C-alpha cells in the first residue's frame, strides 16, 4: 500500500487510535473520517500489511452472510415450526453493509464492485426425509418475508442439477433430497474491501503504521489512553496518547482489553478454533459450480461445523472451497502465539471456561475427531457433497483462526457464544469487537452500534451524514416490503449484483 507509513509517530495527542488493520478498523476509520474529518486517526498493525488475518480472502469463506443459506439462523421449534427471527436480523444487518458499500462505490472511494463483491447464489442442500421436511418448512417461513422473496425450493434432482451439477452428478437415484436457492446471494473478498478502505484513509492523511505492535494500554487521570508501541523489526518502543481507542485485533482484542484493565472485560474468555478447507482451482470443476452451498451439521455438532461448498472469486479468479475441517490451536490469531490461550486465563474467566467445556462435549469430540481424521475421511466428507470429487483436484489450506466468545452465565456458569459482540468501557473511551461469524458481513451495523455507545454526544450531529451513507438507517426493512425491495434493487444495481430470479421453483 503506497499510502501506509511504516515508522512511529510523535507522542502528541490524537483523537482516535485503531488497533489492528482488518475490516472492523477499516470500517470504523472510514465512518469516523467521514463524520468528523478534523479528527486525527492513527492505525497500528503488527503485521507487514493490512487485512492479513481474518479479513484476508483465504482466511474466511467470503460468504456475504444474509441468512439465505445458513441453517443455524433458522432454528426449529418443538412444534416443528421455524423461528426466522435471527435470520431476519442478520439479513437486515447485511443490507446496511451493502448500502454503505454502494454509497462508497458511487462516491469513488471504492473502485470496481467486482473487485470485492460478486453475485454468487446461496443454496442449502439436505438429504433424508426429515431434513427435506425441515427445509420445506424453512422455505415456506422465509419466502413469505420481503427480505427472502427471491428464495426458491426444489426436491427435484433435475432442478437441483441445473442449480449445482456437482451436487447431483453420480449420486444414486431415489435418495430423498432438497435444496433452496437465492440468486441475490454474494461472495465477498473482505481482503480487497479492507485494502481499498485503508488506501482511501491513507491518502486522506490517516497514519497507518505497519509492523507496529501495541504492547501496553494505560488510562490516564484525564480519561485519555497512553499506548506503548513496539516496532516489530528493531523492537524500538514509542508511546502515543488517544482520546478514544478501538481494539479491532481479532482474537488479540481480549488480550489488549485485559491489559487495559477495564471492568467490562471481566468474565470474558475465548475459545480458539482453527479452520481448514479443501480448495479446488481446476477450471474444469470450478466452471461447473456457481453457488455457496451450506449443509446441515450433524446432530449435536456446533454451528461452525456446517459443511459448505463455496464458490470464491478472488482477484478475478474462481475457486471452490469445501469445509470447514475444524482444528484445535491455542493461538488467538493465525500469526499469534501458542501461549495466547494460557496467557488469557484469569481468575475471573476460568469458571466460565470450565463450565463451557462441560456443556460442549460435542464440540470437544468434533475437534478431536477432525484433528485425527485421515485424508481419506476428509475426502469422504467432500464426496458427500461432490460424489465425483477427484482428490488430485483438491488441496488442503489452513484458513484463519476464529476466537469464539466464552462469557459468564448466571445459570450455567459459562456459555459459548457464536456471533460478534461489542465490549465497551462505561466511559466510552475504549471498545473492542469479540467473536467471529457473521462479523465481517455485518461490520457496518456493528460499528454503528459502537458509535452509538461510545459517542452518544455526537448522535444528533452525525445523523444527517449517516443517513446520506445509509438511507434506511433506523428503519426496519422487514416492516416495509416496498422499501426493502427498492433498497435491495438500488444496491444491486450499484454493486453490479443480480436482483432477479428465475421461476423454476417447486413450493
């Protein structure tokens, strides 16, 4: 990045420090720069480039999470009906992200939309009579909602073959199966998106310090923060002061919150989980698959184990990922330390960790099973999705680390939380984002929540500019079908995405 600075800056006060150069910091930096252009912003990243951890294209599946295909957002009630509350909330959040990205394309801050977002249908594929019944009920519940009006359902193998031939080729006939498909789905290269946002910020005068690791945080009597920063090359240390600090350091966010000693971080712990995927770049295979296909996790398995066969578009080239194959690692970041987990344990979070482990034996078994799984077992899992898979076309890659939230629970002692959460000090001078999926896809609404919590005194002043960037801010699209349709169509046009669907569906 031509706009980044490599060296330290002086110790003068700045308004905002962003720790970590991923999609969260990029989004918050962009919003603050647009809302308050007179504020000084500094970014510190310990790696030699931005977006090299979880925001990197190959460190995540790139799913534009809109609850179109992910079954963990649509739970089944005891009476067999489907609860779509969470799916609606996730989809509304993604529409907010799309609106900001659309605005940034229109204003020239982001370049060609195809460099970071591409239309890729989202599908769900299940097998077995019970699962087919569940998927049919899920489709009926979702398709009646304006945010999911483009969804299609079929239990006809020929129709599913037209949608995704790799799923059906050489599969035995007579097997009960079904799929849903929504052509408004997307694949997002969050690495490219993050780099473009930081390019803009750097050109606008934001200091972006690479190879700079924040080693200490201390709050001053005047509520400002003093940060101790180490150069990763020569180990020279400098200090800087800030009125507000955002910790967007992925799994290391909790470590830095502990250093800051804010009471709001007490009771939080993290469970690090590594992900591995099989990757195929053979055009003979990739040209026959245009979808992100999610399946159903085994009974008792956690949501992160949902198998998915993902079309990826990175740097203009198409690939397919299959996974995830979960693994266990004590690191909180892919480029972290094996001491991350043990060093994060405190008296206030050891009980939640123990309680969580006792309640999640299925997850422990999954991690052990997949760690010890042979190559043939991994290939067998792939062939359950792609019966004709040739092992010579697929290679194993290690994706990014995911640090899942563990927090106190008054009834159970501790719970494992899947999702993303903002942790902020009571005085609003420091905040962090903990957790994983659907994080990147919902970075914009997450940062809007952070602005509201940490800068309430600016809420009225910033409202007009925020509405210019996100026209439906504060309005529920799910309660306004006409507005939902207009909004999705408008962002689809700007981002060069499909917003229509064919009629080959079966209710």
